[in-house]
């Protein structure tokens, strides 16, 4: 071991200039460097001045000592060191050797090992030690940062996959668009519903699925206050990839996305989030139900076939969204031979009578029509009085077969005799159904649409039922017409009696309603008269009435009657501090505590006036009254109602006066109240937040319990 003043001899390098240059290059490339020179047996021969700072065991660095004692990192690489000595390997670099200092910090060094040979001297290993703590720490920090960023990236990717799975698991469709209508995000349900892939929709305009950007237009037209709300539902018509029409109910909302970069000045971008549900079938069912309801309503309200027919056509067209509706009826040969100029006057406007046998009808004539808009005007006007033979055109086929018929494409149907007119009007699809009564067809209704409609078996089935209903309506109207005169007088009497019965029923109902309203008003009036409007416990009027009743009852029973008067301490200061609303809340809380502790039969808690309350306790001795007063005081303390300006406590407190009496001749209610008032006053004089009991007797009767003007009522 070296003494304090003993230094190993310096390393004397007498080598060739080329070796010196190599050595200097290595030394200059390092920062803080110390060295050791060892022989073939790895014994220390020479050291630099501060090489012990790099050693695992600093006091083992002595000449002749095994270098592995102070640098255990060399253990196990002896063969490699031999290769360097034999010049089979030029050098060796051992990186990031760790030392733990006494203060617990880490110290890192690199070892550079190479062979040095002098003339006429054995080879030696030169071990350079470099302090790389700063670079190692920086590298670890960078690695840690990279690892943390990698974890964050993995987490974000996992979170995104998780969110995508959630969105794709939704049955409802999801569309996220920019304010300009460019699609940014969809889910799997959207692909399935519209038939587009994600790559076909992302980056495209919303108008691909909503004609003319109908969805975006409706969202943009929402009032500003609705755009900031969570959701607002919008119904739009959408088009799938195969051109099918769907009705989708979208719940729409807006989200703000902030962009912070050198190209944007914290710009906020507003996107639209639309969650939709395919309600095509639901709307279709509603339309059918609406058509059935409209037909039923018209049948129940119409008085004649002439007035009902155009209403039927309009109701069915508007409910189902079709553009033209027609009614066809049979006419015989004589009626069909008419002058075209006077045709409207020659053809009667009625359906065939259901009880007449219809055979060999030569013609069908259109006797009613309804249209939507002006685009189909030419089709309607040019077909004004066209005659069709049974079996010709859509009405003729329906008449002959007796069943509903559907034409998806009018222009491709060879039997449709008015295809050229339909083409000009833009009509594409049609359907018709028979009107049946008494087992036979008495008329035909046909309908046309400008949009191509696929075959709808359910609609045809429903319209067949509607046709039967209309047939029954026709039958009923004919029967009504035949019986109209015979039943006129009976109907008049019936209507008169019905009207009188309805008027009498309405009068009885009005009387009953007036009676109920009067009883409710009386009940409300009684409650208002007996309850304090603020605290909802008994008021002063109810208290006076109850005290008088209990006084008389206790006098008869010769039983004790106790009275408690309570006053909130420094209530004026409370109002000044917390305001009158705070004071009202305080009064309500105190009232609830009183009501809680006056629960027996005959007990009553009441608001006496202002911040004063009172409790009547029937059949209660002084001890019982004091116990109730203590319970009230204890419950109030537990409530801990803050009163920062109180002079006796930081919470709301009560001054309580208690008195007790057995009512008898010579005693009075006024005296009882006065005695309780005096007890309350004494409680205030003695410092408040306390209970004082004065027993009322015949020897001392004061005046009615009212504070004099000089008494403080805080």
C-alpha cells in the first residue's frame, strides 16, 4: 500500500515515434484519463496519479498487486488480454463499467486496453480509464426517454385500436366530417349500410351519401345555441352505393379540435360528429300506418263518395310519398259514347253499386285524380278522360285479376299503354289495387312515383286490405243513401237526445269538477291558515288555538301542561351577516329540529313570531319538558349551523324558557305564556345559549308574555 507521500514511479515510455503518435492520438481523444501498466502476470507496474478514483477497491492499487483485485471487470477475460500481448488483437474497449460511490450515486468509466513494448523490455498492457459518467447518464436519459415515448406510442396505438373496436362494434353508423363536409372517420356499420369501403369514403364529401349535402346543410342551419348542445337529431334521405334510398336519423353534435403549429395560430377547427340509425323500415311502417289511419279517418268523416274520393287519393299519396293517384270505375257502352268536349258532364262521378252484377264491362274510365307538384301536370291533363278496356294498362290488369299489381319500371312494361306520357312526366314506378265490396270489384285505384320503387309485397298486402275497407265504405254509403230519407226523423231525434245527454253529462262533469276544486281550495286554505309559510310548522294562530284546546283538556284531566319558548340568539346579526335568505334557511332548520322533538299526541311545535318558536307539551312534567328542551338544544348543536357573528358561540344557539302548570281555576293561558316569556328573558340575561325553567303557579301571575321595548330581541 502507498503511504500518503509515496507516489509510484511515473510511466516512462520510450517507444518509436509512430507508437508515440498513436498513443497521443488515443490520449487526446479522451477526456478525463488515468492509466495503469501491468505485466504478463497482470501485476501492477506503473500508475497515474489519480487512478485509484476509478478502482473498485482504491487501496488495492499498489505496485506488484494483481490488477484484478481493484478492477474485477478484468476477471474472465485473461485469454483476451493474452491475445493483446501476443498482438493477435490490437486492443480492447470495455464500456460503461459501473461504480457506486459512498453517497449512493453512480460513476461510469470505460477501459481501453492495448499492448506496449519497449526495446529490450518485456511487453506490458496499458489500461486507460476514462470517466464517462456524463455521457453515460445522458445516454441513459435518452434511452429512457425513447423507451417512454415508445410506451406512449404503443399505448396510443393500443388505445386507438381499442376505440376502433368499440366504434366498429356499434350497430349505429358513425360519421365524422369537417365543417366543409369532408369525411374523416367512419365505422364498420357505415360500410355495411352504405356499401362503400372505408377507403372509398375517407376524404370524400358527405354528398356521396346525402344528396346535395343534405345532412351538412341541416346541421349548418341549426341555431347557434343548439350547436353547442350535446346532440340534435336530424332525419335525412341517403343513397347507398347501389343507388338504394335509405332514411337515416342522425344525432349530430360539434367538436372543436385545436391545431398548434407554426402554420396555425392556435386555430380551432370545428368537426361534426353524426351517429345515425337506419329508420327506413320504421319510416315505411309509419307511412303505411299513416295511410291506413288517414283512410279510416276520411271514411269516418266523409258524408258522400264524391267528397271522399279525392281525399282518399291525396291521403294515400301524401302518406306514402307518391306523386299521382287515380280512381277508375266501370262504365257501360252507352255511357262510354260521348262527345269529348262535354265528357266531364256525361260521365257520372260514382263507383259501381256493390249489389249489381258487373259482367262484360267494356270500359274503365278515370273519375278522380290527385297530383303532387307541376312536373306531372301533362300526364294528368292528357289522361283526363281516357278509356281503358278491361285487361289494358295497369287499371285493366287489376280489374281483371282482382289483385294488387306492381310495376317497378313503367317504361319497360309493355302492357302499360300510357308509357310515353309517363316518360315525359318522369314517372317510373306504379302500383294499383282493387276496391272490393260484396265479393266483387267496384273500382280500381292506381298510384305513380317519379322515383324507381322496388316491389313492396307488404305495401301491396296492406293496400289490398285498404281496398276492402274502401269497398265496405262504398257499400255503407250506398246503404246510407237508400235509408237516408227513412231514417231522417229517427236520426234527428237520436241526435237531439244524444246532444241533450252529452250536455247533461257535461253539466254533471262540470259540477263534479267544481266540487272537487272547492274541496281542494278549502283544504289548501285550511293548510295556509294553520301553517307558517316559511317553516311549514304551525303558525301563531294555530298555536293559540292548540294551546287553548290543550289547556281545557288538561284542566279536565288535572294533568300537567308544559310550554317552551325559544329564541335564536343574535338573529339580527345572523341576518346582517348571511342575508335574509340565509336567515330563512336557518329558521327552517330550527323548525325541523323542533318538529322532530314534538312528536307525541297533543305536542305541537310552532313559530311564535320572527325568530321565536314555541313547543306545547301535554301531560308533561317539568323534568320531561326540560328533557325535551335539552334534546332540542343538543340537536341544534349537532346541526352546527355556522354563526360567525354570534357573541356566545361560532354556531347558532338558542335561549330557552320553560314553564309548567296544571291548569286550574285562577290560572290563565296568558299567565302561562308570560311565565315562559320571563324564563326566556332570564336565559338571555344570564348569557344566552341556556335553558331557564320557571314554574307557573297561582301565587304569581304576570301579564301576557310579551317583551318590553327595552328588551333585546337579537
